[in-house]
C-alpha cells in the first residue's frame, strides 16, 4: 500500500515471474506493507537498507517480515552504467 499516493498493489512471485495487479491487499498475502512511494523506490533500488528500513518506524508491515525479506533479497542492485540502448 502506497500511503501517500492512496494506491494499493499486489505482487505475486510464481515460477520466477513477478505478477502485478492494482487492487486492494489480499487477506492471504504472506506480507503487506504500507509505505510511501519514495521509500518503496529507495528500498527496491538499494538506496535504503532493506533490513534497517523494514524494522524501522518508517513503514508498517502486516504478516511475515521473514517472507518480505526473502522477497526483497531477490532483487539485484541496478547498474547505473548498464547500456539500455547500444548503437548498431
């Protein structure tokens, strides 16, 4: 849940594919987080430490923090020098 944007998104990892739906949190979710958009982006890009952030007052976690840590551990830190477009 993005608290400052008034949005809710559901992410599901199945067979190494991340699925996304813009809908209310599911009751059977392993974990649900309520966070600001900026902090969520900082977490995904490695600008904010995952463990320190998850156990801080900056966000609310309902459900398993362990499963949430396992989910975020799947992300690699982006390479800013990655050539998205290369000349032919």
